[in-house]
C-alpha cells in the first residue's frame, strides 16, 4: 500500500532546495526531467508512488506544491523543469511583492491566501491512496519561508491532525556580517516556536556547517548556492522515509547502469 508524502516548497530558499531535491529523486528513480520513465528503470521495484503519481499519459508528476509570494524563483524553476511539475500546484501571490524579509508580513499574507493554498493541498491529499504526511522545505530567516511557512505548519497540523509533518529548515549563517536582514533573529525565533509546536521532525540545515562541509570536505573553494543546495538535496533524498514513514522503508532508488 502506498504511503504518500506531499512536499511543500515555501519561499525562495525552499523552492531552490526543492528543485535540486526533485532533480536528485528523478535521477535515483530513473525518471527524466520531463517526467518520463527511462528505459533502464521500467523493471524496478522502487516506490515511485510515494513522491510521484502517474498522469494519464504515463508521465510521473511530483506530489509537490511550489509556494512563494514573489514570482522570480518560481519562474526560474518553471524554466529549468518546464514539464515536471503540475502547473496547478504552483502558487505565486498575485501582487508579487514578497514578504520583505519580515515574518509578520509572511504570516499575515498567509491568512489572506490560505483558502487557495489549502485547496491545492486538499486536492493532492484526495489524490493519495493512503497519505502518510507532509514534508516542508523552507528557511527560518527570511519572510516567506519563516512567516508563511509558520502559518502553513499551523494549518496543516489543524487540518490533518493525524498526519506526520517533517521539515527541512535552513538556519542562517552564524557570522554577524553574513546577512543584511536586521530582523533575522526575530524571524528565526518566531519560526522556531511554530516548528516546536507543529512539526513531528525537524531536520536542521545549518548554512554555516553546509559551507564548511563544502569547503573543507568537498574542497570547493567558494561554493555557490546551487552547489550547497545539491548537497542538501543529497541529504534529503537519503532521509525522507526514516523519521517520517517507517512503513515505506527500505527506500529503494534506482541508478543508471
């Protein structure tokens, strides 16, 4: 029996990480970047139905919602993977102004757009045979990932009280000169409270530690955001079924011959 997991990518950071995560999952399961199954993967016994569902034309589509309050990153994701995602599961705020790196702004906007986002979540949940839970990618330091992410965590916990919620939460750099967002500590603190109250498992992605791993262990002198996100996606592809869903372990990815 499938134990489906719905992924929510919230904010700029969440969608950048999510894009690399789906690239990694497609690679491991033998799915091309347009959702078609590669020839070598047709006989596999892996559980594609946990993270993907099949459309009528045999295309594999991620069980994922892409959510942001400004269109820039979502447009980049759509240009990079134009045929992979369900276009009805992409939400960008009509005004496109973002949350201005302000937790309160993101949280408040969440109240005004919740019906549309919850309708998208309900549609994905109704299309699942036996939904296991939700996985959220976001940052705790900005405005959308922290504020809107906090709002969605509360709504998910209220709307699906028996479903598990796991987050991949990016924590900001520890150095004081690494960010120009004055309210970053407040954003982080307010988000941490919601994570404590509403998430069943939180995977901490420390930006400082990720940069150190990339430079010291992988010997990348000046790691780019994309390289850091690729590192995160590798971790995510290895971990999703462990704390979230013991029912679907072992996780059996395919790899090209």
